[in-house]
């Protein structure tokens, strides 16, 4: 399903781009995000493979920006789940504050993305100030090169935002595919639970989807490859009352 998003976006740069290519990119992104701290390696690996698929690095970076922007925007889906189950789960125990922090981090990312698109010059000025401060405390060796790189990325990002906004059909298609993708991903524990003979009722599907989205949000600030250990702990805390602790 995720590969279909790359098919839609990839056809903008390569008319011969196939669904199989998109599926490969989705697996590459998932794997390299899972083995690098804070999921930082996925997009670099994807851009490298895209080049081998006939999409040059700059177009590949634009494609990945587009995918990231659309995906983050579709966190509205998670917001709906969050609001649907907030009052019930927030009353369960103190661990729900972890989920709230994760949700706020995701919300801040989305807000930052759109303010960057609307006010790029402000962010470029802030970048200059930040680079000067980091250079003074010796955290950056070449401030001019760093600033040039940040400005280039900012320009690329804002350009891609403008390009995406003109292609409403692709936006709608990719948004719908992302809803399907997230629903399938978040509902997996329900079907695994049924396979393990855990007596889950059909109406509990929404609880499973909501809890799964909460696990994802909590993982957003576990800075180790694949959020290893943290994922299991959060999952156990959240699903213990629904599926049993043993």
C-alpha cells in the first residue's frame, strides 16, 4: 500500500516508474529507519535506491519531501483517534502523559512544516543566528557551508510545498492511500490477538487502532534504533488491560 504512494509521486519524475519500484522504496525506508537512531537513515537510503531506479538525487529528495509532508498532514487521522479515546485512556494511569508528549511532538513537527512553507525567510534568518551561536561554541566547524546547506534544504522544501499544492489529484490520492496504510498498520495487533485466541470483540477494533497510534507517537522520542525496548514497554503498558499482561 505504501508503495502505491511512491508510484503516484514517482510518475511525476519518471513516467516508467512501477509499483514494484515503489514497494522496494517502502521496504528500504522501513528497514533503514528501523536500524538507525531516531529513524534518521531511511530517507538517505531511499534517495540512493531511487537514483538506481532512474530518479536523480534532487528529484528523489523532492519526492521524499512530498511523501513526508503528506504523511505528517495525515496525522490528522491520529488526532481524531486521540480525541475519540482521550478521556477514557487519560483516566487509566500516569503513563498516558508519555502519549501526550509524543502527540505534542508530532503536532509541533506539522506546525513547523507549514510555518516554514509560509515564512521561509524567517527560518533562514533564524538559521543564521543559530549557526553563529553554534560556531561560537565550536559545535560547527564551517558555519558558511552549514548555512548554505540549510538554506538549500529550506528552498527545496518550500519549492516542493508549492509544487504539491498545485497537484490536488496526487494530494488526494496519496492522502487516501495513507489513511488505508495507517488503518492497516494500526489494526495489526487486533488480528494478531485473534490469531493468539485472545477474545477481542469487533467493536474493540477502534480501541486497538487508537492504542497502536499512541505507541507510534510515544516512539517518536525514543532515540535508539527501531525504538528497541521502548516499543515493547509502551505496547505492554497500553495493551495490557485490553489483551492481558501475560
